C-alpha cells in the first residue's frame, strides 16, 4: 500500500488496529539502507502491520545544509520495503505535511542545548515537530528509531513522555559497514579516499570503549585519545567529541556508571555522527 495523504494513512492504521494488529511505524527520510532495514525487521518482530514513512523533512535542515542534494531514491526504497515485508509506505509531499499557514512547532529544551543542537540551529525543532505530526497522523502502537542518531532518539523519547503520546519508542542498535563505519544515507557524499578515512571514527570510539572497560574513568583523557586517533587518519574537522550521561546528555566529569560517547566530524564535504555506549566496569 502506498499512502500519500494523512487521511488515507490514518484510516489505514486504524483499519489494521481494528483487525487486531499491532502497528509499528518506522520514520525515515528515504535513501534506505541496511540501517533502515534493521528497524523494519525489529518492527516486524513486534507488529503485524508495519508502516515506513519516507519524507525529506525540510524543517529539520538548518540554513545552508544539504536539503537540495539529499539523496532521493524512491523506486529503490519501495523495492527494499517490499523485500522487508513492510505493509504500507506513507510518502506525503511537503504541502501535505505543512499546509499553508502551518504555525506550530515543538521544542524540546535541555536535551537539545548541546551536541548537535547549537551546530544545527532549528534541526531538533524540525525533528520534534515532524515526529509529533507523524504520530498524530498515523496513530501507531510503537515507533522504531536508530541509536545511530542518539540525541534524536532521546529527544523523541522525551517528547512522547512530556506530551503523553500513547506510543512505545523502541531504540535499535547502529548497523555498521564491515570496517565499522555507521551506515548513513549521507555516506554517499564521501569520495573513495574520504570513505576509507571515515572508518577512523568507529575505530576511535571502539578503542575508547576498550580503555573504559579496562578502568579508565577520566573523560578528558579518553576524549583526547579519540581526537588524536581521528586526526592521525587524515584531514578532518572535529565538531565535538563528548562523553555524556545517556539520559540527560550532559557531559560527565567521571565515568562511573553508564555513559555515551558521541561525536560529529566533517570529512571532506560529509558531516558524520557516531556514538557508542561507555560503561564503567561493574556498572
Ligand atoms: P534517516 O532516514 O537518516 O532520517 O533515518 C531514519 C531512521 O533510521 C532514524 O531512526 C535513524 O536513527 C535510523 N538509522 C539511520 N542509520 C542507521 C544505522 N546505521 N543503524 C541503525 N539505524 C539507523
């Protein structure tokens, strides 16, 4: 099934629920890859009816970002969804999601103050707004998001909690290339040289994870190791490397329990983000 309007999508979701099916939602911007496919599989495990949304949301691109060149591969995306046994695709156009006069945005404060927030003005408002709209348009039982976009996942969890939205948010592990690079639609922007270099991000994160598991507890020392590892691999602009509390996303002074190491780095013209858990031994 291919739905283009909110009315069709809402009716489709309700029909599945009336037939007794749990409905799972996988929001995406298309240019689908194995990371997206893993969310579809997780949804299929829990839900009899799975909807994937494909919408390149203009509101979540900051000024000067890659909205126009963002990859759009609708035919391939529909084939991949069919192969994954997805029940329906929701593919609205911009006018359907943002009718003339749309004047409401959703802002999640605190969680968006750091990390990617200040670097991408308006981005998380755009994300929170489209996610709230999708949850209202398609009243699914559960929605599946990747840990790859860790800050986004926490923003969505908070949004749902704060606005009492009746939907379960399921976080799914990051899917990686064999050399460790996290899959991303934006990896298409990497030249072959940049692509080879990009493996340094996950390598640096895994090495940091190892040092933490051996008992290193000082975030500054770990962060400096990560920076060195990335810059040793070639030219790169490190936007940030931080070790934060997994819930509040505030920087940790010492790694005692659970933490999350998160980074954003420019390699060539491509902005890459990645993150891993940082758990102190015995935590
Ligand atoms: P996007 O199309 O990039 O907006 O991503 C749609 C969903 O797929 C988001 O929940 C992402 O976190 C998730 N996702 C993207 N890349 C990956 C990946 N490599 N592994 C797991 N989930 C991913």
